[in-house]
C-alpha cells in the first residue's frame, strides 16, 4: 500500500487532526481519510462543519513507494505512533480487508480501519465564488492573533462565535467581539475587490492560526454562498460560514476621546496579573483609579481580600474611577507585542479604547463594568 519515512508523515497528519473530536457520535469522524496514488498521499479530516486536507508528494527516488488505494485510519492512534517512533525510520503500510498492518523496523502495529466510501467528505459548493482574495500568510497570521481572543465562546448570539472578514476594494478588515469587548484590525490585499463580508466560525479560525504557524508565501481565500476555503498550497481548509448579521462595529469604536495616555505594556500586564490573583472569581473586576500622573489598580474578592498596585503614568486629565473585566485587559496585553500601549477614555460610563504605536489599524474597545 505505502512505504514512507515517518518524519514525512507526522507534520501533515498533525495539520489535519486538530479538528478531530476525541469522542464522536459518528465513529468514522475519529478517523482520517487516506487517499493514495503512486505520486501523492492526501489526508482528510472533517467534523462536518470544517474540513482540512493535507497532501504529500510521493517520489520513488526518495524511497516513498505507494499503490493506488484509499482507507481510513484512527487519527489519534496514528499521531501517537508517529510521535513515539525513532526519528527518520521507514514505515511500511499494508492494507487488508478491514485492517492496516504497519511495520517500522522491529515494531509492528495492526489497526482497524473503516470504509473510505463511508467517509463524509464535505461537498464543495458548485455555486459561483463570490469573493476571491490573496494575502501574505505571515501578515494574515499576525492580524488574526491581534483579534481572535475577542471572539465569543458558545454565545446564544451565534454570529458572535466567530470572526468577521469584511472586504472593501484592496482592504480586508478583521473584527471579533463577544458583546463586552471588540478587537479590530485591517490589512491590504492584492487587487481590487467588490465589497463583501462573511463570518468564519471560531473553531475554523483557531485551526487556521495553527496551520499558519510556519507560514510562508501567499494564502488564497475564496467565499461561496455558505462556505469559505483557505488554500495554503499543500494544506486546504474548508469551513461552513456562520449565518447572521454582525454588529455595526464602526459605531462601537470611539473616535473623539480626549483623555489619552501611554503606558508600558509589560509593566501594566505584570501589575494586572498580580492584581488578578485576588480578583472576584465570578465578576473578575478591576478598578482603574486615575489621578494626576498616577494609575491605581485595585481588585477585591468575596473574602474581602484586596490587591492594589500603583503606577506612574503620563496622565494630566480629571480624576476618574472606572471598572473593567480584568481578563479582557490581560487578553489584549498578552496578544499585543509592542513596548507601549495607548489608552483613551471618555467618562466613567464609557468604553476604553486601546491602540498601539505605529499600527493605526489595530483598535481594542472594552466596555466598563460596575464594581
């Protein structure tokens, strides 16, 4: 069936198995589909909402030998096998009716298979592509990391459980919100495109970021009516889109705040991490008490314990006492890699806008909370 080096297999298989659930109502979804020809191995995994395909070019000169066949193999067991084998070892796969025998040196495995004909490949929509854009993989990864943490998790407003991609001519905007905070960024894309927007599910975004880990070159993003695909060359992700209308994010982003000050990102992050130790476990609130050249951070919990931290800052406006969810602030500071961040405030009932120097595209809005 197939002879191939274990090192050649591991990374492409890892690329597809991230979406495989450990327990599934359909047993075959715990497996990966292997489609083999003498020149190519294509591995496919799906959870019926997302599908990832990874391909390996097989060359007889490099020692890989294959015959045309297809089968399904258990995803987690194959990953565990590959991780525990010695580096560089040759693997021989031999298929019989319901099993595949694997030999690697003096190690042997005998795995149960399920029929490849029963594997539920996601049908790609034959309808016309409504949007096709190309962007640098490294840029896309950077932009996704700037905003992905603001997506909702299991919100009944299902359109928040994903990330909005909005295309306007040669610009692509990426927006995530859970209703309490919002992260926004944009980047240039190749060509001039008609306006359009679509929402990518949370799980697909998380997997896409993993696939972009060692990214080089371009990625092509194509949208049809109900699906989007991300083509990275040897890896392709297809996902269903989230239906629904995304909130008007431009209305949420403040534009005329006058109380601005810069603050060292790492210093603020460390102070908030210390304060968070005694934050209320349910409400996770932190008070920002602002005075002349001073920021005082304070957290209390149900046991009446208190953490307090003072920082000198370049603030010369009226005194303020405002509360925020401390986790929302930790998220943005952890995922933003600049030396300083800029904070802008309106009044004690208004949101805070966080931006970073030398990146006009990025904006993070966090709503206040009563403490």
